[in-house]
C-alpha cells in the first residue's frame, strides 16, 4: 500500500513539475527604435521651438501641497518660466544631438511679440514664410502639480516596500503630476496639431537622495522633471530609441544557461545558435522555452514575422499533449506585441532610411 501510494505521488509530482516549468520566466530591458507620431515630409530641414505660453501658465505662482501639513505652500524660489525654459531647452538639445534636422532653433519666449495679435497665432503659413522654418513646435501650456508627503501612509507602506524595498527607510515621497500642451505646424500645411503630454512621476528620498533635503534640491528635482518632459516629447516628433521590457524563459539546462548568458549580453546570434539547437530537444518544456526565446532573438534582429512563427511552434509543443494554458497565454500576448511592432516598423520605414530598426 505504501509503495503504491509513493508511486502515485511520484507520478503526480513529475506531472506537476512538467506544468510549472513554463512559469519560470524573467524579464530583460531592451532598446527598440519607436516611430514618431508624424510622418515627416522629405523636405523638412529646420525646426523652430517656441515657448508661447498661450494659456499664461508662466504667470501662475508656483506652489506645492504638503500632505502632512495639509496646506498649499508657495515657493518663490521656483518660477514656471525657468522650468518651462528648461523643458524647451532639453527638447532642442536632444533634437540637435540626434541630427534628424539640419538646424534646430530654440527661440524660447524671445519671439512672443509675434503672437501679440490674436489673429497671428493661427496664421501659421505666414509665420513659416516670415521665419523660414519648416516645422514649428510651440509649448503652449506647462503645469506641474507637486505633492509632498513626509511619511509613507501606514496602510500603503507594506505594499510599497514589497514593490520597492528602498522605501523601507524612506520618510519622504514626492509625486508630481505634469500637464503640458504642445502645438506643431508644418510648412505648406494649413493645419495645426495639438498634443497633450500628461505624466505622473514619483520620487523617494531613499531612491533619489540627491533631490531631497532642502529648497535647492527641490528646485533640482523640478528641473530634472522639466528636462525629462522636454526630451520625452521629442519621441513624438522623431523616431527614438526607447527602453522596453520583454520576458523570456529561464532553464537550468546547461546549454540553455549558456544561451541565456549570451542573450543577456545582447549577443543574439550566439544565443540563437544554442536556442535553435534546443528547439529540437525531446524534453517538450525545454523545446517550448527555446522556441519562445528564439522569437525574442528574431525580434531583436528586426524579424517580427519569424518571431511569430517561432511562437506558434513554441505553443505547438503542448498542442497535442497536456496543453499548458499559462504558456499559451504567454505566446498569445507576445504575438499581440509583435503584431503592433510590425505596424511600428512599417511606420518607421517611412520615417527612417538606411537605418537598422
């Protein structure tokens, strides 16, 4: 009786192990070239950036809300005009460094006299002709809602600590809600395009201690945010390399471990050589993992169709026997991501020439 029960237990354990092996996933941060929201005409050479402040956000007094004191606090050392200038300067510097345009001109608010007449604000064709730029970018509204908490809420602290262990020692949290409005116009196009840029940013004094402690550091934090917002907006205008997360399967198989080592170093072809060999492994778990990881290698090599083919093969490892629903979901989610990536690559083909994507 005991030996029979042990045999049943052994079989059950082996079956359970076979199922859970495909749960063993990890993530990797990779950089992908993402398309801009506009398809630029071929004759675009010069871009001019203005801080128009059409909605007069620069005239507003800067203040932040202190949760512990339950009151709004004004800070006369911080001026919206300085922060918005930091934003447009960061945008101009990034565009200039990328070399997408032959010339980048940052007028900030020096040309606002051109907009003194309300009609001139919307006479973009005449303004293009007057200044001679091919594309205008206007920062029309810049607003930061700043909230400071000196102590993490007792209710939320356990959850924050679980997610971010560094919050364990933190006694100060700052949340900044950004709300920006931009307008873009093109030479020869009578239309204008308005783009909102909302964002939520969070800082902690044990995560970024260099940005906490006194008024000067508070100013540094807000300048850091303003520069980030300017650079981030550039990704709407030109194709930009952005960091994204991708998941892959881990394995204790010796060859798979070697492939993972190459994989994490970005040596895709060396990793692919091993993964490709393991796709034929008689162990269906290893074969499924290797095929899935081959899909990620193919994406990194700019071959989304091949990546989708590998995902179909990865799922088929469980198709006829003991289907693994978690693995099926992983494959389907990645296929959906790759379908969107194919559309991005098609857009990039119209925005970038002779550049690897």
